[in-house]
């Protein structure tokens, strides 16, 4: 049929962008609709880290951490202009995680991802290094490395490459309806245009179930939890190019990350919410982050020091645990209705694993489109 696309993607966040790039590079005909601007939702409200996720080791998510560490290596190589390794310091406190537990975690973190140019972890004595930043109750800690990224740029670079390879990317274009017509989908956009596609991919991030319920009008198989994470930005709290991984007594972790040369980015919180729309920080979250700084740093801050805030929504796969422990891994729900056109819903995920996710999405669809593992290409070609 003329004007038939191979893949229609709802959502131009990092996941949609990564799939569009990978698929168009394999010669597939791709259409992506984004209701706002590409990369302007969750994918630009992150902590801007390409990281293994040290704390997920506590939840025994070894597979996720290993994949994330391998991807950290890949993304650093394909996007060198927007990524940079950054040291992270964990101040040790006797009350919380033991030295043995942290050393074990860091040993795994250094080794789970295989070969890397990123430096290994080490012990730090604050009388010798990173002086005059932390309060005197912290005398020693540990240093490990992760990678900082320009998250929005990462989306835009994937989109630009997808466009170069022939993908059609439409911004300010909302998908309002999608009907399965035997072996293809007919997708209606908010300008009333109708697009036909063999496959439909729902990469709407935290809006996933809104699409499932209101656009596709099918029963959602998986429930998700919408968890708001907020950051505050202050003038930089110290001069050194080092980030801190602060442990709170509620067992949560707060990052303090050097940001754009003159600022510190501090986050995040975790608050359950009902809607993915217009997330913004509450007063309580601001106080939580400020208190975390004031419990660790010599420099004390107050609400007046906040120059900006932003919040994003994590669509976490519901498994009835407390938010910190809910998996950050992704799950595909491939909806195949006999011989009818397939629908693939993407639940969860991380910025870090978007490339692998895109590759796995396409491989999962190889019954419908000519996709071959040995033609996987995105790990080698620079963005
Ligand atoms: C606070 C916070 C911090 C994080 N920090 C990190 C981190 O440091 N490192 C990391 O690896 N991961 C991090 N993550 C996770 C990461 O940001 C997300 O997993 C990732 O950005 C999700 O991308 P996405 O493409 O699924 O969603 P999104 O970026 O939200 O994209 C979905 C898109 O779908 C569009 N859309 C919705 N409905 C429609 C419709 N009807 N029609 C057309 N378009 C539609 C939306 O406008 C949106 O742009 C963090 C997440 C949060 C919330």
C-alpha cells in the first residue's frame, strides 16, 4: 500500500528518538509524532547522568546495572561532545551503609560493565582531598565515576540523525486516535491527518497509560506508578568539579552535581502523583533537598538560594514496593492480536539504556519487519 509506514512512534522523548534513529538507519520507513517539542518532557528533566545506578545494586538489580554500565561506555563513545566523566564522592557515615557494603558495591560497579576507560573507585580522606566542603563529622568517604550528559541534546541528536536517514518527525503534533485495521494501524493526529503504519510504538513515557486508555482504548496490562522527582538549582556550592552522593537517613540518595559551570544541581525527591501533566516541586520537596545539603555541607542554604527548579515524572512499573525500590528497568508489552498489526508499549526505562532499549524494541518486532541482530549499528556510529 502506498504511504504505508513501517513504524509509527508516539512520543519524541529519548526512547522514541532512539527507536526512530535505529529504525531509519536500517532502512525502515518511520513516522514520529511529538505533541510538544522533542526532548522537552521527562528526557530533559532528568539528573543528566549516564550512569550504572550504584544504588540499584542494593535492590539486587545486577542485570540492569551491568547493562547500564556497558551502555555508559557506548554512549560516552558515540556522543563525546555532550558527555563527560565526573567523580562522585560518597561521604561515609557510620549510621548508614557500612564501609564493607559500600566497598562491595563499588567493586561490583567497577567491574560489572566490563572494560572501561572510566577510572576505578577509591577511598578518600577529606583532610587531604575535597577540603572545606563537607562538615567535620565526615572524615572519609569513597570516590567513583559516572558520566554527565546534556539530556535534551542527546534526544535532539538522535532525532537529527533519524531525520537525515529519512524519518518523518513532527513536533507539536498530538496523536488523538489509533485504530487497528487488520494488518495496519490508522493513526489520527490533532490536525486530523491520518497516517497508516504496519507497527505502532507507544513511547509516551509517563503518558503511556493515557495513550493506552484514551487513544488506543484497550485495557492496560501493566499498571504504572507516576513518581515525581524534583531538582533545585543553586549558585555553585563549591568550586571543585566533583559531585556528591549524599545518603539520607530515610535511605534515599541525593546527588549534588556541578552544573553549567556556575551552578549546583541538587536532586531528587520521590513523590507519588496522579497525573503526568505539569509537574512542579512542592515546598516540602524544596525543604527536603535544602535540609540534605545543610546536614552535609559547611555552606548552609535556604529557599532564597534556589535559582531554578524542575520536576519530571518517572513512569515506574508497579510492583507494590516503596518508590525507591521499584525497578528502573524497562519492560515491553507486545500486543499482538492474532495476525493483526502489532502494538508495542514501552514501560519504564532510563536515559542511560535508551540505545539498547531501541535495539531490543526492533529485534522484538523482527516477525513483522526485516530486522537482523547482525545489522545492529547504533553502538558504533557517532551521533
Ligand atoms: C527526576 C528524574 C531524574 C532522572 N534522572 C535520570 C538520570 O540521571 N539518568 C538516567 O539514565 N535516567 C534518568 N531518569 C529517567 C529518564 O529521564 C527517563 O527514563 C526517560 O527520559 C524517559 O524517556 P521517554 O522517551 O520514555 O519519556 P519522555 O521524555 O517523557 O517522552 C515521551 C514523549 O511523549 C510525548 N507524548 C505524550 N503523549 C503524546 C501524544 N498523545 N501524542 C504525541 N506525543 C505524546 C510527550 O510530549 C513526551 O515528549 C530520570 C527521570 C526522572 C523523572
